[in-house]
C-alpha cells in the first residue's frame, strides 16, 4: 500500500494529500530556488509515481514559470506559501518538503547547484543554536 502524506499552506486555506512514494529529496541552491524561497536553498521532494489531490483551496493555487527555464513555483495566492507542482506535463510531482504536515519519510539525497550557493551559506555548523527566538 502506497504512503499517504498530507500538507497545507501557511494560512490553511489550501490543503492537499499525496498518495505514493518520493524517489528523491534534493536541497537546491540554484539562483531560482534561492529567489523563490528567500532562503539558502529549496528543499523539494520528487516523485514520478505519486498522485496529488487538492482537499481544499484549489482555486487559491497559482503557478509561476520562469520564462525560458524548467523552473516553476506553485503557491497559495493568499499567504504565498510554497505548494506542490506538477511539472514536465504532469510526469513529475515536486513537493516543497516544508509544505507537508506529515513527517517527511526520507532524508535529502544531495545538495544541487552548489556553485550557485549564497556567499553566506558556508561553514554554519559552529553557529549557536536556540530552541526559539533568543531574547
């Protein structure tokens, strides 16, 4: 029986379910992923076999495709949170790992496009860590 995963956007208007397994999990440092996440990298799960079902808020989902590239981003039009995208004519499901409410079942396979890594995204293991915002 295939795995089931549930997820939602930040405001909760969009909810979805994914049935099936993820084949890979990549942390992508390309310029497009850094721009569309506002962070050091995107954390995306990939599947060629899983199916996506929108449970609520499908009319809130928007897709932006970077012209002349294969880069696409799906997001909630209310809160802007990243959401799953069907790419390559529906043959590839790309799921932002942070959009899942259920546990992510696999660990990242690799960092991609490290030559595009942000200049400040190096040797961060020694930074202090906090359980919440420091006072």
